[in-house]
C-alpha cells in the first residue's frame, strides 16, 4: 500500500480468521501490515465480514488522517470490549458512518449500543443495519441518536428480524415524528424500519397544527403497526391518516412514502 500514497478509497472484503496474523505481511518481514497502511489522502474505508474481531489493528495502527467515510460489517460478540472505542480514538473526524451488525449486541437499547460513538460530532450521515433481532428501538432511542450527533442530516436504520412479542418495546410511536422534525430542521433523509400507530392520534395532531419540515426529501417509515385494527376498513383508514399526516409534516417527501400496515399487536 505504500506504493499507492494517493489512494482515496480502500475495501477489505475478507478479514482473516484467528490464526492468520493480520499484522504480519510475508512480503515485508521487517514490518507489520498495519504499519504499512499510511495513506494520507484516503477518504473512504470499507471493512466487510469481520466475524472474529480481527480488524482492530487497522483501527489502532493505520494512519488515515483524511478518512471521512467508514463502512464496517462486524460481529460485536467477537470483541471483549467495544470496537467503537478504537474507531472514535482513530477517526474522530468522520462525517459518514455505515454499520452492519451481524449479531445481537449486549446493549439492550439501540442508543446504548451506539453511545460509544457520541464523540463523533462531525457525523452527517449514519446508516445502521442490524442483521439480528433488535431488543429495543423506541422513541427515546431516536431522540437520543439525533441529539447525540447534532450535525446529522441523514439517518437510516434497517432491521432484518423482529420479535413480534407485543410486550417488547421495539417500535416507536408514529407521532414522535413531529418532535423530531421540530428539533432537527436540517434533516434530509430519515429511514425507520417500523413504527406504531394508535388510530386518531395523527389526525388530532394535524388539526392542532403541524409545522411543515421542508428539508426532508427522502422518507421511509417501514411497516406501520396499527393498534386496535379489526377489519379492512380500519386498515384503509389508518393508511389515509398516515398519508395525510406525512403530506402535512413533510411536504417534500410525504407524498412519495409507501404506507404498509399489518394486523394490530
């Protein structure tokens, strides 16, 4: 890599299993691989499929002073501590972060899991994909994440699997959106995996007055879980309520949102 000092983007597609020493490079026996990673102009780094926590030497040793975008696919259970601490220490100037999490975190709340990244105050784009069951994702998690990164303009959250237990607090109520819109007027992109709607609450909020958020142009809300729904007519009424509310709150994006509902839980 020393031969490419002007490199702007770098991708590690496969991080080796334990037993293969990441730090040893047979082509340069007097050096370690990470000591050779000194790329002053690198802006984009992608690390895929780190199943065993073997990418830590990259975070602790590689010299990437211009890095702005990091994409990291990893298994949190492979770490005794937390990989985010090393990321924060090495790359405090990140503006874009993509995390693909392959197993359940020890942290119960999504905001607790990501709290180790709170000092990345320059983050403008955060993409989170959880390929595992998420214990808790609620309104307070959304408030905490957006408050944690005040420069944020794009937030995308995706969750592959859900526990359908109705007692599990994994879905924020739909009516938290006006609060988020008011608190973060610069937000441009918001993707949420699932929300809960209590019929009538959005109509009431709209009649009380909703200040339009005109910066948001890309909105996805995932499945809307309608509480108390009993028949198809209630289902259509819920969709109407959601569409009308989104058109009022997000006039630049609301009309393009696909609204899907499922039986109440």
